C-alpha cells in the first residue's frame, strides 16, 4: 500500500525561535500533491511547526488522504545506543524516552543537559559533544576530540554511505544535525500518540496506515536554490514536489529497504529515482498575468489564457468501480476482457453450422441445450441443431441461429424455411469492445453507463483523481447569515449557498469557509485557512478596485494578482490571483454576475484543475422570443428559458435581480459585436445543464 496523496516535507531546526520574518535555518514546511508543490511555509519555532503539521495531518485524514511526511533528521542512532539508554532495541522506545525528558520552548530548551545525561550512561565521556551555550556543562565536551571511552559507532550505516552527512553526536556547529534529532524526535513521538494507530515509521514498521513518517535529507538530491529563494524553503518544496510526482512504482522502489533499527535516509543509494522523475510544471505565481497594455480582455481570450495556464492539481487514488460514479479518471482505462467475451446468440432459437438456402430444412435436434452462463463442452455434429437461449455462448459446431418463432419441433427434429444467412442472430466475440481497447480516457467523469461498461469488460478497480476541493468565501461588511436577524442596511449572504451548490453540481468538493468582513487582516487569515484546506478558492465581493475591495488589494500585495477587465456583461472585473500557491477566483459580489462568471470562467478552470480537462459549454441555436439591440464591445449573457420553441429572456437585466436567476433555466449568449435581435432570429441558448 504505497499510494500516497499528500506529501509534506519539513526542514527541521534544533535552535530557538527565529523571529517573524522568513529566514534560513528555521523550520520550513511544504505540501505537494501530484507533482505540484504549494508555497513553502515559514515556521518560526517548533511549537508552531508541531501545531502546523498536526492540523495538516488532521485535515488530510478527514479528507481521506494518505500522507507521507518527511523530516530531515535521523530517526535512529548508531547500533546499540537505544538499547543502552532504554533497555530496549525498539528505536521508537528512544523517541518516547526523549519525549518524557526534553523540555522545549521558543526561547530555551534543555537539549544540552539531556545530552550530558545521556553521556553519563556510557563509559568515559561520550558520545555527544558540542555545546552552543556560554555555560560549561559537565560531561558534555565542547570538542569531539575530548571524548574517550567505549561508545557506539561515530555514524550510522546511512551516514557512512551518504557523502557529507554529519554524525549525530555533534550538537553544535554549522551543518550539525544532532540537535535536530534531539528536538525533533519528541515531536514525532507526540504525533504518534496523537494519531495512535494511524502513523507508521519508515523503515521500522510496514507502511500500512494513513500516515507514514520518513527520514529525508534534501541535500541528497536537491541542487542549489535559484536566486531569491531561501535554501531551506527551496529544498523542502523540491523534495515534496519530486516525491509527489513519482509513479507509485518508483516510490515503492525508494521505500523498499531492509528494516533496520538505525533508520535510513529516503532515496539514499537510489538518488537517480529522485532526480530523474519527470514532473509537471507547478502553477506559477504569474499564471494569471495578462499581456501588458491590455485594457479590456475579450471573453474568448480570457478563456484561452485560463486553458493554457491551468493544469491538474489533484492527486490520484485507486478505487473500486462501484465507488467511481462522478469521479475523474486519472489514466486511460483498458478493457480487461472482451465484450462479449465469447460468440453468443442474440435470440432464443436453434443453432447449427452454416447458412441455409431457400426451401424447407429439417435437422436432427441434440438433446442438450445451450443457456446463458455455461459453455457446453461437447461439439454439435455437422448437420445437427441445438436449442439455444439468448446470451448463451455458441457451442462448438454452431455459428448460425434461427429464431424459435420460425421453427416447428417434432420427433427429435426441427423444421424451418430458408433462406438463413450464415452467422444470423449471433454476436461475435469482442464486437462491442475488444480486450485491451481503451474504454475510458483520462479526464472522463465516470457516468452510470460507464459503470456498466467497466463492469462488463472486467475492470474492478481504476485510478481516479482526488476530488478538487473548492473553498468558498463571501466578503462584505453588509452580509449576515441567511436565517439570522438582519439590521437595517444589512443583507443576507446569497452567494455562498449558491456557489457551494454550483461546485457540488460540477462534481467538486465544496468547502464552506463562511463570511469575512471588509478587513484586510481578517481576509488574509481567511485566505490562509482556505489555502491550507482547498485546491482552489472562490471569493465573492470586493473584487473591484474600490476602497473596500480588499480581495483584489490583498492579492495584488501578495504580488500574484491580475485584475482581469473582461468584456462581459454582467460581471465587473474578475480578480485572479495566487494565494500561497492556491489559485483564487475573485468573483463579483452581485449574485447574477457571480453566477455568470462562475459558469463562464470558474467552471472550465476548475475542470482543468480537477484533471477533467477543458470543456466548452454546449448550447444550441433557438429562435428568439424577444427583441434586443446590443452595442459592440462586450459579450452579454441574458437569463433565459425556452418555451414553445422560442427562447425568452427575463424582463430585467439588473444584476441584483436574483429572482431572474431562479426564473431562468439557462443563458442566452450574445456575441461581442453589435447586434439587433428581432423576434424569430436565431440566438445561442445554453441551458444550465450545458455548463456541466
Ligand atoms: P462588491 O463587489 O463587494 O462591491 O459587491 C457588489 C454588490 O453585491 C453589493 O451590492 C453587495 O452588497 C452585493 N453582494 C456582495 N456579496 C454578496 C453576497 N454574498 N450575497 C448577496 N449580495 C452580495
Ligand atoms: Mg463588498
């Protein structure tokens, strides 16, 4: 069971709190799925890091996702150490031993004193050395050469093999890793307790739980960070991205090492697997950038940009066919078996070999009969007939069937009139589907009919995309929850229930993030939460360029926003941006505009992100039951429905008219240019169902 959905990598630190602004040599975490890494997260101290990873594991478990969590410090010590300290050979006993003794806070911890205490358990002085404090500590020498006596090996087998790896006994000095283990293992021990039974530790235990902990060492495979990147942030994001982009077989090969009590570094000895993996490019922060100097973007151009720049961000899992309805197929599915598997009869009747000419034919009848479900073993002699029932595999010696209604039976014989064509009333093996034929292509959303096709062709399991999680946030000081008491001047949040329902209809997983007031800090915190638990974020309101339009302001501040002034009505500018690696669609606040922009832009974009590929809405031309004069410049969408073969539109085009949305069953799409629509002229009507 090596299929993991989510990969989280942590670059650990043994030191104290590193302050508010992102720095090197602090703790950095990064989440990746299916070859795409999120923005690395700066964690200024271990307390924050522990809370962050705990929240993440909880959320992933709740979403049913398997997590591979990597930490860049050794999970075990050189042979014999654990036994001397704990009296047990189980390396996890040492984790718990340390957890019971290490005291940790943002400003100080007792790791050097604990190390000195550990040294006392051994002959002479050793094995730990290095003291980052001013005060001297008895039994903890500042220099490694000061040690003497009988203590475990300097390095584990892993460090012997990994060029440039430090010994675990060194607790201070550039590049030393000893303090990271002392300060990291207690955290892992607590997480194991917290998620009891759900965590397995590699390579000590089989990885048959929802969460696996592995030891990593980014320097093994990650090259120098590009300009502008903090090395640690770059390393965790690269390791996460690489591991999450591996084929399941490659990951299995990486994880396949002999269990040993010292622990091992993931990928050590198999570095090529980490370096050579082909990867999809991540969504870049400028993926919504518009060509310079563009004033108004036509709808077609906006859609083409989205299509080109977005790609699947969801992971992959294997599921049983019976659970696959509505899921997106991750890779082409092939028929395991032909349909039908054997030649069979399409009717109830009598079978024999070869066609028969015009005139009366009398054939001796076999006593056996061929019914569906069982293949007769004997052959039917040439010139004889046998009773066959619909769906029965044709016995040897039978290739033609005559309908029972056309036959009389008496005295062990049948009689019928020719002509009968050779092969009549039979189905050839594989005439529907051949074994090995592709029956569903990657990106297909599984329908109920597909379930029949999968079942018939012997497919029991298939690999599908994880559902796309779409967070929905409403913004505005004026909003109150529908059903609550509203003061004068307040309005009920109408967009959220609508958007959540639309997402569900599109086949994604809606994540209700609630409302947020027009306040930048509150909105930033909300976006942080949403980016942590969703693959894409939809906001409504505040997307324009006014004083209270904080969505666009914030995304612009994050340096990853484009305000798309799209030539569409209804719909003011659409704010598109990236928040911590997660795409954000800033929809207009007006419910009608929010609805139309979701159908026209967010729907195909979300399908692309979900791995279902791009799809254009399916409309058709219908005679207009209305008249309208339209100016050039903007594409227009009118709320519409078809009655008696004519398409009618809602009386008002006001974008606050929610009743018109509810009245409508689809949209009339009028092209960008000027147009005079007269009664009976053909216009393009897209039923709401055509947007799915
Ligand atoms: P905004 O884009 O924030 O300026 O909002 C435009 C209009 O849409 C204003 O009249 C808002 O009150 C209204 N509006 C914004 N969000 C919602 C919502 N969630 N439900 C209903 N109306 C909204
Ligand atoms: Mg607003």
